[in-house]
C-alpha cells in the first residue's frame, strides 16, 4: 500500500509537469516555416508526437499504471527520442570526442530515426551486455594456464580526495605480473569496473603490455546489486585435469 501511494505521488508530479501536452496534430497552416524549439521535429510537428504528449496520454489512460505493460510504454517513449553521440565531426585534434562511437549501444535499433536529439557522451557501457558473448580469441599458448585477475582491491586500491581520483599499487604487484608472464601464464584481467576507468589504470600499471586480455563490466553478468564474472564465458577450458 505504501509503495502504491508513493507511485501515485510520483505520477501526480509528472502529470503537473506534462499538463498542457497534447497528441493533437499541429494545424497545416503552422507546419511550415516554424522552427522554434517547441515545434521542432519530434516535439509536436507533423506526424510526430512529443515525449510529453505520450507521457500525458499514458497517465490519462483509464488503465491503472501498474497494469500497463512496461514494454509498450517503453516503445512509445523511444519512438519520440533520438540519441546521438558527441563526436569529433570536424577532425579537430584537440577535441576529446572520438570520430565515431566505438561501442555498441543496447537497444539502439529501437531509437527514433528523427526527432529531438538527446546528446550523450560516448563512454563505455555502464551495464552488462547480456546478449554479448565475450569469448576471448583462441590462446596463442594452448598448453598454458590462464591466470584471471581482478583489478580493484586485488592489484590496486582506488580512492578519491577533494574530487580527484588516484590509486595505489599493491606491493609486489608488478614483480608478480612479470614472474607469471615469464612462467608462461596467459594473463587476463576481469574487472567489474567500467572500461574507461580500467583501461586508465591498466595502461599505467602494465607499461610493458604483459597482460594479454581485458574484460570489463559489460562482460559480467548482473546478480542483484553486484556483477558476477562468469569464467565459463571466456572460451577457456576450466578443467585442469583436461588441460594438463
């Protein structure tokens, strides 16, 4: 009952924010020549309807919100929104953005092809990609053991002070990596951290590139509030009795 009341309170707030939105088409006389922000494509012009009008229609439905299908609501919202990555389209060498988005975005095929643009920073995925198979390429050392290591609180300790992040290396870490590499181990880091952070750290603690492969949060599996690193998805034999 408390959760239902809380949800209804949120819905009432959204109703106030969306008050006045409508799904009616703009008159023909006003469809041409008006390029004001309120009538941009995807926000009320032509055959497009706005996100606000879709939300307003959903809230005004006679069917209770908790009985509406989430997938149907999601498809309505996505039909009005176009997501675009911030890219270096001018070839500016000082621009921090890439030339093209280097990551596959989950659900991108369902986004609207036109309409109001929502820009996003092309950072690595923050959530696991459930339909991706992160199998590593075949090992160049088929008879070697694969040594899978965590990153945070195993090889390094990360902390922040006054908004600045830094990390400390575990004593003996680099010597350990060098010795395992010398003994012929295939070295793999599998971390639940995001790829941008992990690459920033690994590039500095492994300047000689002794670590062969890296797996990140998008390669893990969600399990409640944590991310599980399923070693069976790496494409390596996990039975030492078979591999040796």
